C-alpha cells in the first residue's frame, strides 16, 4: 500500500452524508437543519433547538409545550444513581463523573439495544434532561454542598444555574447560558460525534454510543478548553501586556489557547455570537478589563498567525462574567452537544453501515515463536 | 461534493499506519507484532501475548515473571468500586456492568490525562488485570452468588475461571480459555479499536479511550455474537437438521450468525484454531453432537454462499463445551481484546494526529426562524 493512500487523521475525508448540521469552514458558517446558528442563538432557545435537531423542524406551540414538559419530567435521577454519585464524585473530575453516572443510569434499563426507535428517542431526551442535573449534582457534591432539587417551574438553562448555584440567575445570565448551549448543539462530524456514530454503527445501544462521544470530548484537543483560555487571560492581567505575552509564546512555538480549528479557516461563527454576548455581560470594570485582554489577544493572533478565535475562546470570557466554575467547562460543552449526539446516533441507526476502516501494517513480519527459556 | 467521494463506512479506506497487528483478509492470516496467531495460540499464553502487544517483543524469563506478578497484584478492586458493582450489577447486562465499573475505577485517579507514559501503561496493565475480575464479580452478583476472591497462585485464565465458577478448572479448560483470550488479543482497526483511537486522538485519558472501545464493542454487528450462534446451533438440535435450517434461512434472506467478515474473504484464522480446540474439548456424546451440527452449518454456508465461519462461530462451540455462561460472550471478547486496545491507545498517543473527518450535508438550507406563535 502506498503511503499517500493513508488518510492520517481523516483530514478532508468525507465519511458520510448527514442532514443534521453543516459546518462551512471557508465561509465561517454553521447551520442546524437549515437555520443559521446566529438566527437560532438570537431568536430561539435550547429546548426549541434540541427539538429541531431531533425532529428535523421547529416545534409548534403545542409540541414545544409538550417537549418542555417531558424534559422537566425526565430531570429526576433514581436513588441508586444518586448513591453512585455520592460514592464517586468527591475525588474525581466532572467528565469522569458524567461518564460514570450516565453509564450507571443505563444499568436501570434491561437492554437498551432492544428498544423501538421511539423508545430510543425518548431515552435520548431523558439524557438531554439529565445532563445538567448530573453536572450540578457533581459540582455540589465535590464542594461539600447539599444537593439542590430541580425546579419544575424553570426552563432548561435557568434550572441548571439554579441547581448549580442554589440561587436563581438573572435574565441575562439565563439567556447567556441558554445561548451557549444552543451554540454547542451540534457541529457535524467532529471527533466525538464521529466516535458516537462508530459505536452506533455496530448497533450498540444509545447509552454506549453517547458515552463513546463523551469519552472523546474529554480530550484537550477536542474542545471545552475554555478553562485553559481563562487561565491564560488571567495570567496576562492587563490589555497592555497581551501583545508581549502572545509574541513570546509564538516565538517559543507554544500554543496560544482558543485559536484555530480543523475546519474553520475564518471566524468561527459561534465565537462571533459569544463575543457579542460577552460584551453585553461585562458590566463592571473588572469584567470589562478581562474582555479587553481577550480582544487584544485576538487582534495579535489574527495579525501574526492569521488564526481566528474558536468557540472556546469567547466561552471563557462568557463563563468568567457568569462566575461559572471554569472546572466544568467541558461538561457544559457536553450538555449543549447532547442533542446533537442523540440526533447523530439516531441518524446512524436509521441508515446504518458498520464504520470499519483499514490500517497499513508497518511492523515486524515472519517472526517465529521461541520458548521463554531460550530467549 | 460528488457522491462517490463519500467513503461510507470507510470500507477499504486506510486511515493510519500501525505496528501492532496485521489482518491479511485475502490470505486468512492474522499476525501480532510479527508472530502468526496460530504460533502464539499453540505455543504462547495470554500473559506473554499481552506483553508482546504492549512492549513490541516477547518477554525474557525475568520480564515475564515480573509482568505476571504485576498482573496478579493489580487484580484487587477498591471497596468503593465493589460497592458500586453491588449497586448496579443486579439489573443489568455484563457490558453495562463492565462499562460502569471501569468508569468508576477512573474516579479514584485524580486526572489520568496528566500521567506520564509509563504511568499510563501501568494503568493499562492494571485494567487488563481487572477486566476478568469485574466480569466474574458481575456474574456472581447477578446470580446471587457470593464473590470469590482472586487467587494469586493462579495464572490469568485459570484465575478468571476460578473466580467465575468458584472451583478450579481442568488443565484443558484453562488452556482453552487462555487460547481464546490470545486469539482475541488484537485485530487491527476494527470498529471498537478505531473508536478507542479517536478518543485517544483528542488526548483524552486512557480510561475514556478504552471505554470508547468497550462502548463500540457492545454492538451485535461488531463481534462477541457467540451467544446468537449458540442459540442457533441449539435450535437446530441435530446434524441432520442443519441443511434444512440453513437453506430455509437463506431463502428468507435471513442472517446465519457467525459467518462472514468485513476483512476476511477466506477462513478466519482464529476460527480455524478454535475449531481444533473445540474438537479436542468435545469429549462426551452431547458435545460431539453439538460440534457436528456446527460442522454441518459451516459446510452448507461455504457451499451455498462462499461465506466462512468467523471467530464467534467456533467460540460458541468452545464456550458451550466449557460450560461458560453464554451471556458473557461479549465481555470475554473484551477481556481478550483489552491488551490490544491499550497498545493502540498508546500507539495513538505516541504519534498523535486528531482524527476528525468531514460529512457531506444533504439537509435543508436557507431557512429563516419564525417565532413559535406564527408556526
């Protein structure tokens, strides 16, 4: 086999058709089921967007009401699952807690591979509902706080902040959180979605497929690197210090966090929306200064490297203004992405072909076993 | 984008180079690090083969002794992990139990992404040691039996059967189990290994990468379908009924379990080894009859469809003679494959490039958001 035929990293290789979302890297556009992400972030909300991703179209008033009711009713975790969380959350990171807890929920279902399509979709919706509950519980258990019960009167994003903080967020805080979830809703065949689809392509169950996604999302090369961006911006301290910091890192060939993307060759449309939101959220002087540091880093990176901020970059500024614990940046990504994963898993089941590539073997050949005492 | 450029299922697409194993589908050959699978199955054992997969070469006498000692010392599960198993194993399938338990073990490690290469490899070895312990514990908890402690005097395969059955296996039973593990040790870029490598390619931790593999292995299109083969052979009842059964299924375009493979176009070398082992294991008349049913099904399938038995087919006969509970056929596959997963994850870390393909978008475009009350 010739070396040039090896598609390392599958960069630029198209592996499937999909009707869920389209990432137009050259134009800096992202669309979900036909709608631009800017349109949805401004005018829609997470529940509607999740419905759109799962059911191919925006819901009617009645459908939306029912869907919201369903999401509220699915927030509950079983006593066994809570016991498991208490056993494991204290000493671990949030992605491990999310992974273990989601896996433990599957232990209450006899065999998810045997469910009908409708039952599978329902299970998917229940997991969308449970993700923020798991993360809020994790955070409070980890920090020795008592658990906060879900509040059925609150919408998806608002209830998450309520359960996380133990107090109601303001309207702009809720809108920011909701918008951040919408922006993370789907992103075509990124690494984690691809892993989820590979698991689904063996006709594995929906929990396993979703978990293959979660396991892949956890890596720092994937996304949810807002924490690292935050640490960097904090370290820079003031806007005037940004240029020196960035140039020094570049001179040492070190990575500047939050820039560049395998697919986007121009401005990441999600970063553009978050940038606007960050500006709105920064009302006090301290937050404004943090925002100006980010602006300056962006300016230098575009000028020096022609690299644009990605979704993590302005997520970090938004989370900072929201006083979100940065340790849960990747789980927040996971909450937002959950409807996308579910939509992709179901799309894979619906028209399945096992995803199974080849590898070129470059190791030893024709060795003969020698008994251990003769080695 | 033209449709023919979409590599659906990645069939025939080479995605990476690897020095671990080579599947030569046309010749019906499988080699690990240069050694043929027949050579290893006959002359080596699982501990040696695991060492070979991880360290690129067979161990010296001293190295093997140390490696075995390490595997024995890593068998222990923490009290918290056992508590979790007691909480979740009763109502679930073995793959869910394996997934949840492995994930829960990671909760005892502060952050596995931050470990050195040596520490990561050590963690991999500890997981190889723990897989059979988890499965034996699961099986006994599920069926209301008391847990059996690992026996440090016993080797890998023997200890598994000891913990599973609560009594020592015979020499031929141990050899069969060990050989079955060796045969499952690695299989290049199958779907689950590919998923594990995708997770590793984001620089996710070793637990997450391994779990992405486990999640993908669970699907019936992947492997570990020995249970379905067993059910089929049992249903046929006697060798003389095999031809009619197979022809009827084929006429109805129904799948005959345990035949065909994406890569092997001739006899699967693992099936060949297992067939020999099955023949040796079948000593009483009942087992011999079961074996003859399998032979007859094989004969008809080759004659009618030119399809050869795969690894699951004769695994089913071996497990039947071993009196193995067939419900744990996929977990047994997972135990055997664990060293392969670990070797691939480490190979991916060592020369990493993010695996991130593209998809062709075939959905709606240019839709405009309409407020819910106007829909």
